[in-house]
C-alpha cells in the first residue's frame, strides 16, 4: 500500500494568511531497518536501506523493492554517489567496502584494506572515486572505479572529520598532524596531488570545512582553545575569531555552520551564544543569544509557538506529564497522547520563560551550548537549539539577525531538517508525530494511533515532496504536499556588492577601539535588492 494514512494537521488556532495553505501529509506502511541507514538517492527516486547484511533499494513512491544486494557482513555505512548510479557500503568489521550499481545489478566492486582495517569510507565528489580511511588513521586510500588506480594520503588527523571538498569538487582540504603541529593539505581531485601544504595557528585542530562558495576554509580549534580561524586554500590567513571562554567551564567553540551563500558564518559556543561573522571583513556582525527568559524588548516582533495538549472537550493541558499514557510507553517515554487528546500550538508574543536542564560540565557531552545550527536552503532563516533548553527551537531571520520565532515543544527536540527549496522546517521530538514550521505558523501531523513509532530522525528527499521518518528499528515515508507560498523566497545570492563591502569596511574601520575590537553599535547596510526590502516589509505573521 503506497499511502496508508492521511496525517491530520493542527495549526496554531488561526487560519493561515491569504495564499498560504496548510500542508497535507500521508504516511506509508512501516518497514524495518538496521543502524539508522535509510537514505534517499540524490535524484529523490530511490531509497536505500540496510537490513543487517542486505542492501535494499526501494522505489520512493511505492516503497516496492527494486533491488536486493547481499554484502559480506553487517552494513555500517551507506552513501549514494552524486549521480544516484552507485551505492557505497562500508563493512568495518571485515575491513572492506562494497560498491553496487543501480543500472547493472550484476556488477559490483569490493575494496579490501587488508590488515590496516577500515575506519571510514566515503565518495569523492565525482562519484567515481572512493576514499577509505584505515584504522589508527595511518592513511587514506583513494580507489578509482574508472581505471583501478590507487592513491595514498598519509597520516590524516581524523577518520571522519577534518576533510572537506570545495563547492566545485576540484579541491580537497585535509588536516593532519606531525611533530606536534597541525597542517592542512590542499589536494587537486583530478590527480590527488598536493598543491598546497600550510601549518595553521591552532593548538589542537578539531575540524575544518570549505565554504559553500569560493575558496575559504573555516578551521575550528579544540573546545579548550576558544578560537576559529579563516584561511584561503592557498594558505593565506584571513581572520582569527577569538571567543570569550565559557565562565567556570573554559570551553571554546562547539561547532559552526556556513550560510548557503557563504556570506555569513555562524560559530556556536558553549556559552549559549552563536556569533555571526560576515565575509566582507570576517568581523562579528551579530550575536544570537539563547537565554532562558526571552524579553519583548530584545525581539518585539518575535512569535512564540507553544505546544500544548487539548482534550476532546476543548480543555488545554499544559502539564506535559499529564499527557503520557503508561500503556503507550516505549523505552520509558511516551509514544502517543491519551486517546482524545491532540497536540496544538498556541501563539503569543514575548516575554517567555523557557524550561531548562542543569548543565553537567564534568560529563563527556554536557547539555550546554548551541548544539544545532541549520540554515534554510535559501539562507533566509537559521534554526538553532541550545542543548540546555532541549525543548525550544529558535528561528532567526538571516536578513536582520533578529529572533523571528520560537517553537516550545512538549518533548526534547531530537532533530530538525529544512525543506530543500521552501521555507519549511520539520521537527521531531521522539513521539509519534512530526511538526512543521513556516513563517506563517506551525502544524502537527500525528502518525496513526495503532503504531508504536517514535520519530527520532527526519530527512527530506531532493524534490521536497517526501520525508523519511526514523524509529529505532522501523521507518516510514511521509508524503508531503505543501501549500502555496504567498511570497517568493529571497534570492540565494545574498552577497554584498563592492560598494556595500567598501561601506562596511569603512564603518568598521572608523568604529575600531584601542584594543582592536569593533564596538557594538548597530550597522545598517543597504540591501542589494529592492524585492528583498519589500519582502521584509511584508513579513507579518
């Protein structure tokens, strides 16, 4: 059965604005998976899933099995090639990787790392080379599916992280450490030769990533060193952003996120703040505060969407502990609301007090700091979560860097995923429902009551008309039909013009204090597009 159930949508109690329609959802039957390996193909037509040692390819529309491939052992990783023609499976217990062809089922490739073992495997941007990292980070082997050639890259610093490809796929940046110093190698992907090697001013490099556009590399130091560095891939140091260490903890950066246009860089910290840097001067142009108490003076136009339960008689239940049903509990948490209850959103203006958990800095992964930072596809909005307030999702306006909305869920947020083309955010909280945010409001889409299904992960396909919802052992596909957006999203290219960059540099230069830091006064830069201004003026709901 392709579509088994139509999800009921619950809005904030008000009709959407003219031209904005509520999203409708339908759910497929549940299917088994292992290890959370459920991935859409880049073209959005197929779904690859793992069931122990079997790789199954399903049609997205019907979930019918198209191909079944048997690997040599339990599958630890699945990744599609960029053109959706091949599927890469990592089998770390055997130290091997296997590649399967969608168009030629009889063809397959086996990659064996021998006694060095296999710690991680991934595709190169061209989809015809496989990068296999050995255990103990001794080397990365580049295997070619075209001519069976092999290249070796020695001593990577990490097995999974600190390796990034440029947006055009022509260069790769790789971190490695020798003689107590961190270095970055830049390689040409056409021949895997080193074209530049330079040392970086880090104490203990933790990660690096190419910008989505251009040749800028962001290098993050360890959590004990509060700094983030910006380099060109020719080794030129562009800027060093120093962070104030978290009081009583002394931790530095927790992560970072590039905007799609690469004009803004968000640096997340353990101090419940996220700093925003602009590519013009790499100076801080905004700071996103995640406080327990949100005041109206700091965000007068922000809207808070608070999730509550409503009974069949219309009574609103605000105590989330009263929403649980012991018969529906799985692994100690609720799956469904009590029969006759439904989750709705109530909209209100600030102020608002957010529930929080006490951070435990002595733990390996303390619940503190900004742990999630995801940009929307067009770069207009940024979604963040402070791990000390796991039930709240902050939505920031990328054009003003002001708080746009807050979603206060009834349960801790497990994951968020932006629509690939629209301004819509999917949120899951570990219960049998998925939630959608848009600039016009929030919706709840519960799964059928007969399913003990906890949505702990969500991912969109490339077309944006389907989501895969993950449980611990099962998954289902949610087919989504979004309403018509009343306004077109802003252009993806939000780069400043040469005149605007010169104006920004002049203002920051005039604003310098004696200590070399820019003062905290507001800087207004004229927008590059009149339509962008019109969109901001029309931003009502």
